[in-house]
C-alpha cells in the first residue's frame, strides 16, 4: 500500500459509465501513485479508453469521483481546470497530431497557447522535445502524414511532453509498431520515466511492454478494476486474468522480460 | 512572481564568472527569463559557474534555453559547470546538447526570383496534370457507366435511391422557397419599370420567360452545388483519409462505380426534377405578386402566360439541368477523390468543389445562352 499520508496522483472511486443500457464501468476503483508506471489492461470493449477519457474529463461519468492530486476534477473552477490540464500530457491511440501542422508546430502548439516565448526559443524547445523522444531534427519540418507509425507515436509523445508534465497518459503507445520499434519505445519510456521523474498511466495490449515497464497493473474485468503488481496478478484466480497472464503470449513475454 | 526580480545575476571578471539563477525558473516564467538570457554579454570566456541554489521550481524549457544561450555567447571553450543542487534533468539536457547537431527545423528558402520562377513552373505543370486528371476521371466515369448499362446490377439501385433522396427530396423546401422569393423580386422590379409605360401585363411575360429559361434551373443548380457538391467532396474526402477507398480497391471494387457513378446518376435525376419544382414555385410567386401588387386576376395571369410561352421556353431551361448535374457531381466527387493526408486538404478541396462547380454551371449557362440564340431555340 502507499505510504501513509501520501496522496495518490489519481484516485478513482465508484466510477460508473453507461452507454444507454450497456454498463461499461460499475463501481470501478483505481489508484495511481506518484512516480510509478501504471498499466491498464482489459479485453476489447471493456472500456479502457472510456476510463481514460473519463479521467481526462473528456467524458462526464454517470457516477463516482475522480481525484487528481487530491482534488475532485469534476468540481474544479475553470482556471484550476486549465492549470490541471497543463500539468499532464496525453497521447492518443493514433497520435492525434494536427494534420495541417508540421511536427515542430504540433509540439509548439501548447507552448504558444500557454506561454509567451520568442520564435527562437520555441524552435529550441521543439528541438529539445524531438531530442527527448529520439526523433531526428529533420522530422520537425515534416507533416504527420509523412511519418511512419513509430515516428507518429514519438512525435505525439514529444507534444505530450512539451509542457513539462509530471503525469503522462498513454493510450496504446506501442499498438501497431513492429517489435523492434515497440521495444525501443519501451526503453524510451523507462528512460524518460527515470530521467524526468514522471508518473505514467498507460493503456496497453502489449504484454511485452507491460512486463518490461509497468510496476503495477489494473485489469478491468466484470466492469471493475483489479489492481496489483504483476506478481500479484500472476497469482490471481479470476479466469480472465489467469488466461490473460498465462496465455502462450504472456509466458513468452514474461520469460523475455525476466530472463 | 513580480517581474522586477532579475532571474539572472552575473558576477566576476576576466576568465572567472559566476551566474546566479534567482526566482521563478519554471516554464511559466519563460517570457520573463528569455529577454534576460538575451542580455548575457557575448564576451564570456574562461570558466562559468551556474548557481541553482536560489532558482525556484526550475523547468526543463528554461534550463534548455540557458544551455543554448551559454553555448552561443562567449567563446566555444567556455567551461560551464553547475552547483547549488541543479535540477535532476540537467544531466540529461547536457547530454542531449552534446549530441546536438545542427539541422534546420524549416527547409531553407531559395531567393525570391528563383522561388517565383519555380512556383510558376510548378503551377503550370500542376495545371497540366490537373487537366489530364479531369479528362481521365471523366473517361473513367463514362466507361464505368457503359459497363454498368450492360450489367444493371452494377448500377446499385439502393445507393442511387439514397442519393436521390439526399440530393433531391431533402432539397425541395429550400429550392421552392428561393425560387418563389426570387421570382417575386423579379416580378416586383419588372412591375415598377413596366408601370411607367402602362405595360403592367408584360410582367407576366417577364416572369415566365426569366423563370422558365434561366432562373429556375440556374438557382436550383447553384443551391444543389452548395448542398450536394460540398457533401460529395467531404464524404469521399473523409473516406480517402480513412483509407476506405483503398480498402474498396483492395477488395476488387471500383470506387468510381461504387461512389462516383451513383452520385452522378442521382444528381442527373434529382436536378431536373428540382428544376420543375422551382419553375412551378417561380410561376406561383409571379402570379401571387401580380395578383396582390398589380391586381391582375389569376385567370388573366394564366391566359397571358399561355400566350407568352413558346413551345421551347420550358424545355430550353430544363434541358440544361442534366448538364449542370453532371458538372456538379463530377467536380464534387473528383475533388473528394483528390483529398490526401490532412484535414486541411479536405477543407480546401471541399471549398474548391463548391466554387468550381458554381463557376462551371454559370459558364455552361452562358454557353447555352449563346447556343440557343444561334439556333433560335
């Protein structure tokens, strides 16, 4: 358990999400602690992205509370809300880079919105963020449609990092990447996590990523979340969790990550 | 943070310098930090110690800007070190800076003369390929149409019905309203002028000929170009962005047959039908104004209308409708098929579809007018 008194970065309590008659989440609890990499897994259609959207305030939940840094995000005043939004970075499943802007302009977009800086400094910061995610400088002048899938994921990460967040949300960061690019992304994530002291919340289907990077994992089963370390979840007797972590792919990934 | 605080304090002389970083050094303060960095003297040499002990919540961006500026000002052999609990990410930034190689974020621009010659050349080539593309597109539509006449299943009746409904039936209210109002305006203006000669009754001729020959079909075509031309371009454009058209091709289906031909045929059916409705509403508008404003009773209006009509008046308007329909559908779908890569392209090409189809409709109308005068239609 978290050290007494330490406020979790994110605390979700009793979350309910419904689409018409279909209940996606029913009393879901989740807690993310400072400076950890927290993985969210679940079968297709169990509402992983819905959960992320709800935490980010892109969707109002039907019931339940969401706290970030101990504050209820649904009750924030507009100014506090804006400050909160600036304190985290998000990457979406398909990158969601603005297609009419170059990569550098995409990175500079939030900087221009929230801060006043000269063009020179903005260019330097764009370069810095490209460097941070391991993209070539030339990539900055390209449009998203000219990038490969792996580069789009990195560029999206660069944009998410540009406001220097302490908290990072990643929606399937390695989906659609070849194993080498995905492994490189895992490395990058671990590196940034240690160097920039980030808290990371990551939705992933990629078992390799999960075993390599995540300290704790939340599994969405039966419309609720079961959280624990990987070792705890490996022992879990829930049939879905058991199948998930003991399927042929999981065994290979586990062997890979832990020798 | 009051902006009066100096975030930088430089002390020392000769080859021994010390730089104190004070106050707010977070990203939020970058607007304030930046000008002071610019003011650092360009004459620094020897050693420089940056003291971070009084910097509050240092951010990555400002730290990076500091490193960049120190690398620029002073001589290349300036030894920079950091004390006073520098932020944890500083090491990372220094490493990145060491690996830094010069590369422009924006491609260098050629001088203006070269650039203008180049852009003129590119424009000419683009126009050439564009013209070729349009001709090819038209050819494909015709060939697919030819094939589907032999194979009626390829005509996709359900898709055709949907497009007739969307482009035709749902346009009836707006087309009717506009035709009605415009003919009221024409009749009103005509009445004012003809009244001077005591020739009120000729308002009927004016309205009849204007509406049936020109206004009905032209207004309908312009409304349909705005409604359906843009819809065609946007619909097909989004399918392009989603790789849906590629998927169709990969499954061995022809996007022209599936997307373009039904829309074109639908418009060829819908636009003439709408024109008939617009004609009727226009005559009704003229009749109403004549009754209310000029006190011409309806039976008199109708009999005058009969006299003013020549057998070709109605058909000379209606015959243009299918031609306009083909122009609108082709421009809309062609521009939609051209969408690549970005949301901005989609907007640009949708706009272009509407503007060009309206232009082509008016141009074609002018050509028809000349033709009809020549053959006395």
